[in-house]
C-alpha cells in the first residue's frame, strides 16, 4: 500500500494540508480572538457581531464555489485551506479564554514597556496553552478529514487528492487499488479482486495519526473548553 501509487502520495498531501492549514488557522484565530478579547480595541463589538452572524447565515455552496473558482482556486491546494481557515466557534472559545487572563499580568507587562505583540506572545499565549492545544487539535482534525472541498475544487486531479478522498474512492466506490491480489475464486472461473484487506488498511492509516496524537491532548479538553466556556 505504501510502496507507491496514490495512497502514499495522498498521505503526503494530507500531511502537508494539515500542517499548513492548521498553522494558518491558528495564526488568524489567535490574532482575531486576542483583538476581540481586549475591551478597548477599536470596533471589537461590531466585528464580534459580524462573526456571530456568520455562524447562522452563510453564503451557501454555490457562491463559495464561484468565489473560489473566480480567484483561481480550482485545482489548487489553497482551495482546501483558505475557505475553511477560520472557525467562528474556535475564535469565540479562544476569545472567552483570553478574556480571563489576569489583568494584573497584563498591567505589569505594560509597566515594563511591553506592547500588544509582546503581551500576546509572552503573557496571553503561555497562560492559555490548554485552549490553544484543544483548538489546534480541532483544526488539525478538520484538515485531516478534508473531503467535501476536494469534490468541489479538484475532483479529477487524482495526484492531488488527500487521503480521505482516496479512501472514499476505494472503499465507497469500489475502485481498484494498486497492489490488490486475486482472491482465487470468481464467476465462470475468472478470478475477482478482493480489495477488503487493502480497504481496511487505508481506513487504519487514516485513523492512526489522530489516534496517536489525541491521548497527549486529551487532558487539555476539560480545562481548555469547559473552563473557557464557564468563565466566558
């Protein structure tokens, strides 16, 4: 399965999309959440209202496809990252947690001449590692499971497919996979392929990375999400 062909290529594509997408999403979400958590920031109430509205009203599937296509995203990897780079729920969770950062720490940093960038990097982020780890995992799982956007942006370019779409093609649609072996029986004496073992191998391959990462971040869930929600 990993000796070559679409499975190994799609695994590399998925790792790349997950790493780049998670980094972009966390950068945008952290900056947005920190700005909205500062009560004296310019226009933060208006921006917060706009973000909340997008949770209930969206442009729809067709406008999203048209925008991505007109911007030249059809068949490009960024079309799998930028349209879903921001989650309002994750931003609100980060904002709620950042708002609970002790004001004494921030005031002390300002007394020593720290600016907003320094406060964010040296005060807010170190005291919010739990929620940052949880949101990072949320984004990573979302990009790792990228599936539907591939059907819109690159349905015919198999060399660019991520692992989840390859899994869909092989398992749900029953396409032949390189490396399949004959089962030794079939209709009218002709051998038929038996893809079940390779299908299940690809399923395990899609689950294994997230399964290995999750136990290390599990302890942050209660502290990162519940604490932020209660204090918010």
